[in-house]
């Protein structure tokens, strides 16, 4: 159930962001849907890295290879960041071309191109947070990460999107800046949570060996 709630909190936050986009105008909402659709392609790959982190961490933890467990998770983190950085570069270089797959309206394409610039940074933290969630599940850690996702998406990301995009008159870019802020906080907290738990396990394992 906690893992399901994590998904619900994230998806519902992005759905709420789409509603805010609709408050602005139809062109901004269309641009948002295009940019999200493109970003979702790379995000699906990131969820694969998260699943791999889940399997590798739980496997090494079960074998009591806590050092290898930590290495496996960090390897997944690095692979995710490198892959998402590559995707961000593709989005940046193709920001005026990729939206043409969805629309031929110049205004929508220009707005989507602006959002894809935000997606360059958006990608890195979105990928890192989903991989960190997978690694934490490998440690059977689900409750605290669920609270972190609730706080960061609904307590940080969406309020920031509303303040910047609606109240601050930054429009669609402001809403995406808010989402990026929420994802950044989520990735930092989830990564910190995993590192904290992993280091405690390594310390405990080392002490057991000293006693033996």
C-alpha cells in the first residue's frame, strides 16, 4: 500500500499541475501535455533503473553483502543521472523539433520548447527520486518514503507551482519550476534517507565482524 500511495501522490500532483495549466489558456495546457509526454518516455526508463535498484539492493541485503548492496545502489544512481542527463540534452537540442510530432501550431511549439528547457533539469531529479524509491524498497523501507513523497509533491511542489505560475505570473514555466523544486527536494531527501540507512547497516555489519 505505501508503494501504491507513492505513485498516487506523484501522478495526482502532475494531474493537478495540468489543471493549473488549463487555468492559463489552451495553448499552455497543450504545450504542457506535449512536454510531459516527451519527458514520460525517459521517465519510464528511469523506473527501470528503480526496479533494478530494488532487486539488486534486496538481493545483496539478503546475502548480507551490505557493502556490495551500497555499491549496487550507487551504481544505479549514477547510471540514472547519466542517462537522464543524456535525455535532457536530447530534449534541449530538439526542443523546437520534437513538439512538431504533436502539433503544428507555432505558439504551442514555442511554449513546449520553453518547458523542455526546464525538463533538462527536471529529468535529473525525477530520475534520481524514482531510483532512490526503488533502492529504499529493497531495504523494505516504504513508510518514510511515502511521507516524503506526500510532503514534497503536495507540500512543496504544487504550492510552489501555484505561487510561481499563477500568483507570480510566470505562467506555464512557473508551474514547471514549482514541479522541479518539488522533485529536487524529493530526490535529495530520498537519497539522504537511503544513504543514512545504508551506512547504518554497514556500520552494524562491521561491528558484528569485530565481535566475531
